[in-house]
């Protein structure tokens, strides 16, 4: 059963049209973004690894070399298994530095435009046969299906269709920052199609050709040679070599590098791909032996490379063979599209732009866009030319493996890039030149000779025979040995420059150097002017604005540390546009560094913090513990309930903690790297003044913040700590601590107010109680009087009423004295203390004559006091009365007075039970008394306390352990 | 007895890589290929590696905050 060429051609065009629609709808947002950014979509897009070689050629490979075809996918599995060591570090580099291709990566690491150009040229040379392979697979599949010699014009139309697709959906955006979601969706769709179709053909082979798995097993038992032929080549020599080659190809082939790193939407998707892509490849390869045996069972008269089509042609419905053709078309077109995009980007950045940089007056963006489109067309057409020029004697796999050995030459460079800081530009270039030469002699020259492009025949066969190795193992071993030896040898002999060393540090994930130097330009506007000389005004403005947006930076930013970051960001963004080396050259020339200025510690600190945060997962061993310690210390400083501001030796702020952010309302990111005078008022004055002041501590400093007064304690100390990077200064920095007392003061005032209200409440309750009792008594007596006729009883009641009213009057009088005590101080007089003491003693002795209390007084005659003699006398009477009341009958009460410096201490001691410590403050409150009702108002001690305080003195209450109470009045000798 | 520390993802990747080499690029490869095993044996071994890889990734996701 054959198909019509024209209808297959039309179906092929329709399929390409479907790809256009998918890409178009994705770019327009018609397909949900979460589908496109899903890790499985990313994984399917990486399925571009499986080309028509896998789709058609694997069966042919299995036919000739048994399970050897699996090596091409086992190697890829190994590369993805080792993703944390290999792919993730590369992904980090490509994202951080906007590197879009392998040439970008090498040019960045080895700081050489020559290295980038060499990688690009070698990649072009090594990949063109692979593109030719795809074109040939499509053309030959058409031949198998139609049995018509496919005219070259069909291959040409296929190429033009691919050019259109690649230009429209793969070269829409200029920078690597913007991803081609439409392209990713279309490539993922193509991978899905080729997988489903191949599985469908496999199932068809099992159930239609062999009548199920039982039939397949029976056939295998009848034909043990088939299984034996499958397993036998496993122990042959190219097995390990092919695993090694496919290990490198899995991420170094231009299409793989492009989809893995340049079109990666989410770094976490790579984690999923590390197992999902091997699973995809496993499923893709599962039908291969079955299809091979089905072809052998059907005794197909065609190359085993096309058994996928042949099985469906002989034994299946026509739609299945058309589907099988579509699957092959998918595999081929995806490879050509992505490879051409990747090679175009490399050629533009490393060949075209360095060779003919356009006039800055031109629109550089348009120039780059059209340059890239032109290069895509040229690369696909070059692939077509190779297809047309080659004699098609080799199997599909042979052409693919030539490319695999070519890209394997980048493996030494990649290992050096990621893990060997000593690797040098000279070593890399010499190694690559050596390996490429061996590759060209051993693999490219025989291919060209067999196609008639090279007249001289290289005796590769005899060399291979002498080595005793298989052709592919020999080519791999020889080229990589020469490459590796030259790479290591020249790296050890040459000394990398400062820029190369810096790039080496950036590439090796476990070390890094902080940003150093200060940009000469002092504002983003000066950046624009500087860059305009090379990029043109419009592009310079756009790039500076983009970098400002990326960093969320203010357009008027002037801090040296921030401008240094801006410069680095611009270089990274330009790298995505022009390649790393050209971007570095432009930025180095147009945004000069100030050779005199020193890198501030603030800049280094911020950079170190950012890098550590970004690379936490990469830290190992002691570094993890050190990082934990760093985070703990930083957290302690950040969470400290005191504001902390630290300055480096240049007076730039290096630390501004959370409490200080809250206190000042200024975010740390706004002030880190700034001098103190750049802070907004009033903080610039507060911190600036305190930093200059000689005092290490300032207490209760008042500051008007937002029109309201606030109080602060300030402390400072200088520090000298370890330095970062090239900062070897020994000058100390300064750390300042600020404590906000305003809230504490307010709390104290509120507590005092509450206490005062409570005192008023207790006073009111006391007054009510003390006056209430006699009033109740008067009311009762008055009620009795109404009905009393006995004159004597009436008289006694009246006497009682008068006594009660006198008691009320006394209470009120004492209250008046209590409330107006301070007023009497207006009448000062000087008096002899002893006279007052004797008067008070006499008065108390008269009052307590019946209690036989002994008074023992000791008062020097020369003590004179200033104040209200009458009030001090009242105090002494009150205290002596209390002492007598507290003492048992016949006990002694002592009063002594003596001077201490500028004060006089009068102590009254009784022999009572004492006052517990927790009661000593309460006894001073009004109306507190331990005496029976009617015997004390509870105002005496309170009044005495008040009078003493009015005289500038203190009343001390002590109860020695042996019993009794000592009341001490301490009064100043001078006028208060 | 203290609980042994969980291996970081890098270490697990290295172990898995070595297992891949052991199964498919060592004398063990020739040994299993020389036995009369069903045709799908290499796929079963490959599938085992895929499952282990998926487990390593799932474990990393669980450990991440």
C-alpha cells in the first residue's frame, strides 16, 4: 500500500500549520499559562533530544547493533540524574548572567571573544550534518510511503516551512529575559505526538502483527537468535563510549542547551525533568525492539531505519502510516527549528556582532532581530546544502554520532568551567582546537570523502584496526584525550588574568567574590549618557530603565553601592542581547570604574548576603554550619527590641535592623550604603550628632518626631572586625543602639494616674466611713430626743451629739491640714529642734499619763531647723502617740536626734509588734489604721508623711527583727 | 543512638549516578546481558532508576520550606 506524494505533502503542511496555531495561541495567551509553565510541558519540550534518528534510526541501530541504541538514552539519563551537580549549576549561571548558548557560557567563563567564536564555528560544523540528517529522514520517509523519488523541491519546501516557523515563533523577542512560550508549547506538542505515535505503532506491532504478547513470546522462542542479537552487543567496546557521548550530548547539543536553559521558565521544573525526561525516553524506546521484530517477522524489504513506517504500510490501516509519518515529521522539524534558533543566537553574538557592530545611530534592536532571522534562514539552508551534497550511504545514526563526538569536545571545558578555577582560556582554546582537529580527521574527513567532497582518503580504518577498538570508541577516546591533555597542560602553563579569575569564581558554585569598585558615574542619567555613545540614545535609555525596573531602584539613585549593582545588571541584560563578551566590553568602556575609590563594606556585605541567600542549597559541610551561624546572628540583630545602626569605616550604614525600621519608618534597603547625613530629618541630626559626640551614652534625649516629642536613650561603641574581599582597612566602624523611652514614660504616667485615682477612691471611702459613723450616731440620738422627756437624758444626748460633731469637726480640720499642708510652708521660721521635741513629749505625756510609758529623749541642743515649727511639732506628737499606742504598758519609747552631713535624723522607737514589710507603704495612706473604731482617724501618719515631704524630708519605717518599730524623720538642715 | 543526618540531594544524585554506571556501564552490564533474561529487562532496570530519581526529587520538595 502506497500513499500519494501530494496528499502526504499536504498533510505535512497541515501539520506544520497546526504547530503555527499552537504557538500563535500560546503567544496570544489563549492556552492557559499554567499549562505552558507546567514542569511536564518543560519536560516534553526537552524531548527535542529525540529526533528522527531516535524515531526512525533507533530501529535500524537495533537491527545492526542490538541494545546499543539504548546507550543514547542511558547517557542522557545519567546526565539528568546528575542534574544537581551538572545542569542546575549551569542553569543558575545562564539565568544569573543572561547566557543563552554554550558559546555565551564559554565566552563568559574564559573571558574571550575568540573562545565564543571558536565554539560557534565548531558547533556549526558539527551540527550541520545533524540538520541534514533530519531533512534526509523526512525526504526518505516520503519515499518509503510513496515509492516515488522525492524531488529535492519537497525537502526545500520543508526547510522553508521550518524557517518561517522558527522566525515567527523563535525570534520574536530580543533578550533571553523574554521566553518564547509559543515555541516551547509547539516543541512540547511535537514530543507528545512522536511519543504517542511510536507507542501506537508498537502496540500495533504487538497486537496486529504478533496477535498479542503471547504471540511475540512464541516468535521469540522460535527465533532465539533475535533475542541473542539484541543482547550480544552490550559487552562490545562502543557501549561505554556511546553512553559517554550521549551523556555530553544531552545538555551540550545546541537544541538541548537552548530548551534546557535559555527557554527555562521555572528553575524548579528542572527537578521534575531530572526524572521525567528519562521516563519519556524510556517510553519512547519501549516499542523499538517490538517494531524491529515485527519488521523481521514481516520480512520487510527496506532499510530497518524505516521499519516504523514499513510495519504500518504492510499490515495496517492507511491512517496509521500517515500518523507514523507525522511522528517522524515532528521529530525532525522540532530538531531543525530549535537547533537553528540556538545556532543563530550563537552566530549573531560571537560572529556577526563582533565582526560588524552596527552604527549606534541605527536601531540596534531591529538590526539584531533581523540579523538573527537571517541567520536562522542561512543555517537551515546550510543544512539543506549539506543534505543535498552528501551521498547517503551512512545510516541515520552515523550522521548523528558525528555530531555527538563533536559536542563531546566541550565536556573538558564544561568540567573546568564548573569545577576547576585554574582552567584557563588558553587551555580551553588549545584543547578544543586539538579535539576538533582529531574529530575532523577521524569522522568528518571520511564522511566528506565518501560524498566526493574530499579527494584525499584518510586511512582511518587502518588506525582503528590497529587500536583494536571500535570506530566510535576510537574517535571518542582519541579526540577527547588530545583535547583533555591540551586543556589541562595549557591551563597549568598559563596564568589566567584578573577578569578570568573573577569569572571563574562566579562559575564555581562554592566560591564567589563580592562586587568591588565604585562606578565613576554618579547617577542613572550619567549611565544613559555613557551607554548612548555605543548603543544609541534610545537603546541606552531603554536598557538603563529596564535595569532600574529589574532592581526596583529609584531613578534618582545615587548611592555608590546601588549604582555598582545597576552597572552589573545592565551588563547582564546586555549579555542576553549581545553576548557576554561584547556586553562586558561595552560596559567596561562606557561605564568606567573609579580607580581611586574604595569598595565600601556596605556594598560587599549586601552582595555577600544576596549570594548566600541565593546559594543556600549549594552550601555543604562546614559552610552550612557557618551559614546557620550567620543567619542566627543576623536574626538576633534584626529581632533585637532596640534599634541598631552600624557604620563601616567610611561612615556608610551597613546595618539597620527591624526595630530601627519601625522606630524611624525608614526601610533598611533605602539606607544601607548611605552616609548618616543622607538620612531624612530628624534622624540625620540625631544619629549624625551622636556619632560625632564624645559621649558614649546619652540618656533621655528629646526629639521631635512628626511634631510630637519623643525620648530616646542612645549608646555607641566602635568595632573592628574581619574585612570582606579586598577591603583590608584597619579603621574601626561604629555601632549605635537607640532605645525609645516614649512609650515607657507614657506607661509610667498612666500608672501614676491610676494610682492617684485609687488613692482618691480610698480617701473618699475613708472619709465616708469616718464621718458616716458619727453622723449615724447623731441621727440615732436625734431620733431618740424626739420622744425623750427626761431632761437628764436629753442633756446627755445633746452632750453626745456635741461630742460626735466635735469628732467630725476634728476629722474635717485634719483633712484640711492634710490637703493644705504645703500652704503653711510659706511661713518659714528657724527654731531649735530640742524645744519642739520637749513640747511634743510633754503633750504626749499628759495625754497618756495613765499608761506609765517611759520616754527617753536624746536631742543635741545645737540643732536648728527651718520650716513650720507648729507642723513639725504636730508630726512629732502624731508619731509619739502612735509609738505609745503600739507599745505595751510600762514599756519605753525613745526619741533621738542627730545630724548626718546636711540632714538631721529624728528616730522614734517603740516596743510594739512592728510593722510587716509589705504594710509599710499602706500605713502611710489616709484613713488606714489598726486602732479600734473611734480611737484613731487613720490620718495621723499620713498627715505626718505629707508634712515631712513638704519640708523636703523623708519618713523611714523600719521594724528590726527583734521587734518594735523605728520611725525616722530625715530633714534637711538647710531651708528646703 | 542519634538519628543519622539526611543525605543532601547532591549526594543522592551521586549515588544514583554511580548506580546508573554500575547497572549500565560496568562488568555487571555484560553479566546481566549474558543471562537469558526477558527482552524488557534493561527497561525494567532503567525504570528502577527513573523511580529512584522521582523519589529523590519528591524528597527534596518535602524538605523544602
